[in-house]
C-alpha cells in the first residue's frame, strides 16, 4: 500500500526553500514535507511537517501536482525495497515574521537552504525529472506518475 505524503512548494522571489539530507553515501535536496499520519488530513500534515522540520507556519495553497515514487522501479536508489509513496505537492507561503530553523528534523536532515530556481539543476534535487517545471513555476500536468 502506498504511503501518502505532502510536500510544500515555498517560493520567495526567485528562490525555493529546500531541505538538505545526508547519509554516509550521499546528500540530496527536497521540498519540505512528509507523511500524512493516520486520522490526519493533508492540510494538517502540511502544517505539522513545516512546524516540525522548519519551525514555520505557512498558508496552505493550491495543489500544484501529484507524483509517485516506486523504489522497485528505479535502477539506483537509496530507498528501501518496496517503498511506494504518493506525494501531493502544494503551494505555500510563509506567514509574516517566520524564520526557518530546524526544530525536530527528520532522520538524515542536516539543514535547509533557499536556492535560486535557476540553480536547481546543479543540486541533487528530487524530483529530478521535474526541475524544468519547478524552474518555470508551471506544472502543466496534474498527475506526473512515477518520477525520480
């Protein structure tokens, strides 16, 4: 059964807020967010994850797109076998006076950074295949299916 997750697209000017993760082998960047817990709405998970990981509050905006990631379909991955996640990417806007700070980071989360959209391709950013859409700030499809 797939795990449901929510991810926040937080933009300021021409930059996007990303979380940085690192393990013994590599580092990578993703938009903030995480799994929706039992008896929790997607919007509640959005707010909880931002509070836990970045200590911020943000407006819950429109859904940008949905994607899936299925570890068993990837040639190379650090994800566990059988991992299948459906991610709902949602636009958000930090509320006034919010300054990100790591509160209760996820395992392997080592920080966060504002990254110019034009530099996304220089980072190990995921979903890698959607970098052009992030840079254009436009997601012409609602469902992108399985994407790395």
